[in-house]
C-alpha cells in the first residue's frame, strides 16, 4: 500500500496514534479505515516441538527485555548474567534510542553460549527479505528459543533519520518465514491501537501466516487484556508488564505510541518513599493479575532504562522474575 510509509501489506502497525494518525508522517493511517487484509500466503506448516511452548503448558513463563548498552559485548553478557536463573528468556528486541545494534543472530549466539535462552527480536526496517531469511537461518543455527517478528519503527523515528528504511516485508510476512524456518514464532499486537476493534482479527491473520505466540502490548491492566484475549485466536499470550523505577523511566515509557498504563500506575510509584521498591512491587502485582487472565501464559518485563540505568534495571527485573517463579529453562 503505497500510502503507508512502511509499505505494509498487512497493516496497521502498532504505531497508530490515538487520533488514527501515522507515527511517521502527518497524515491519517491509511489502514485505519480499511478492512483487515486476509493472509494470502501459504498455510503455516504443522507445529514442531518447542521447549518454550512445552514450559507454557506446565507454568507461565517470564520473559524480560534485555537492558544493556548497544554495541558492547561485555555489557550485553553482564546484563544477561544478572537475569540468568531469574527469567526464562531474554527478549533482544529493537531499541528506539539506539538504532545501530549487533545483528540479532550474533546476540543470540553470544547469549545462548553464555547459558541464557534468547527470544530474539527481528524487525523489517533494516533488512530486505534476503537478509531476513539469512538472519532466520542463523537464529535457528544459534539455538534461539524463539523469534519475535515485528515490522519495526521507521527510521524517521529515532536517532538515525539519515538511514534509508527498507520494509521489504511486514511482521505478518516475516512470521511466515520464521515459522517455515522451524523457529517458535511470536508477534505483537497493540489492543489499544486504532482501530482497536479489529486488532484481534488482525492477530488471527498473523496466526494463519505462522505466528504461534502473541505478545500483548501495554493495554491498561488485566481487564482490557482479558477482553482482547477473549476476542482473539486460541494461542498462548504473553502480556507486557511495565517496569518503572524512577521519573526518567516514567517519562520515557509515557512517550511510546499505543502504550496505555492503568490509571495512577506511574503516580503511585513516583510518589512512594522509595520509587524503585514501589516499581518492583507494582510490576509483581500487575504480572500476577495478568497471569490470572485465561489464555495468558506468560509475562514480558518491559522497561526503558535511562542513561546509565541498564544494570539497575536488570537487577530489578531479576528480583521480579524470581518473585514470579521464572528461570526454569536453559538454552538447548
């Protein structure tokens, strides 16, 4: 669809603002007023055996975004070491403040070699389909536990607007390739992103393409997540839980399009005598509430550390993960 800055075939993305506008350009999202595009590709192959899915059959999983400095091998391994044994996998996703990252398969190889299970994020912004196919093959060879397929933020949003965006594929098409590569495949969905009423149907098309797990973006708490899951396809859901430890992180997480937090969530943390302790407690409580929702089989601890805050955030995530019973899986 040529009017979409991301050239999406199966839109809309998760970056539609509350008024239905595009996050990239000052124009309405061209997908908001259109019917959901039906998956037109091949039928997804039969599901294989995946240890993470097997674990979800036994108990909820705890995944954590990996807070670390970009392009720093020692920092990457140190952050992973802080989380090892406390969470079941680290999500090595995109980073709005650091567009230039080690390739996903290289990060997966480093972390898997260090004994940490990797849920590898892969975006369509930076690579054409040939490069994406190469990354998927490398992720499978590196032993990644799963791959999270996203369309990705546009280069116009972030610190490298000089870089040309690619968007040869979108998340739905990438999910099909990942499933065909034999990887456990997840996608994200933003329940509060316009048009909210069709988001479950959009997820259903991603599942038809090959997605096996859905990460549910911040939607305002257990109630809205329960409504979304009840309307969506029958797959395991992993609900995102905000980890906020100070005013810097509160401001950063508030700036993301499509994020909705429960009323008073940030204020209760920031007004507490010790915001870090309050933030940890709030994340544990919200995670427990979300895990009580039928269909939610895990949580993703999501944080946006400020400058110099990666280690403190990783330690807090480890505390939360232990409180939730994470850490029972090793790569392999």
